[in-house]
C-alpha cells in the first residue's frame, strides 16, 4: 500500500501519521510503523510539523543533503523485508547483526547502505535488484 504511492502521497502518509500521533488519535497499523520510525528520528520532527515547507521539495544529494522521506522510507522497507523474510534469509542475517551490534537502529542504518547500493546498481544496469548479492553484502557488515 505505502510503496505503491507517488512521492506526494507517500510524504502525506508521514505528515498525516505524525499529526494523528501528536493529537493522540488512534493509528492504523501502517501509521504505527511510520510513527515508530519518526520517533527514532527527532531531527525530522520539526520538518513534519509544517508540510508546506517540504511536501514538494526536492532534496539534492550533490550538497550532501539527505532526503528525510527516503531515509525513513528505507527504514520501513527494511522492516518489511525482515517481517516477510524477503529476500529469503534476511531475517536470519538481521538477527545475527542485532546480536553483533546490539542496536537495532544502528543495524538498520548499516543495512540501508547495502540496500541503497543494491537499488542503485540495479537502476544503473537497468535490471532487477540482485537479492542474492544483497544478502551476501549484508553478511559482510
């Protein structure tokens, strides 16, 4: 559901989920996941309070600027991968990393680097992402 939306719709999910959370309104399961990621990123809280400033903003990478929506979306993507064990084996790899580092948020950041590289390589090669190479790269963390 979340990943089939366009940029504006997916960003709106972050804004709406955070607004509902702050208002103490009940959250849907996906909204709870989104709020969980937002809670772990206090540096983005102010940004989410005023959607007008960032709803349509392009975040450039040339100046080292991070796209907060991409960052939080990758956390959600990793959690979905682990929750469904897709690619097969990622749940076990993640468990091993959690045992090694003892910090789930840090582990997700390490994994995000590998996920981003896999996606970038697939885009450059105009191919599907190589899930086996991705899993093998995760084992090197």
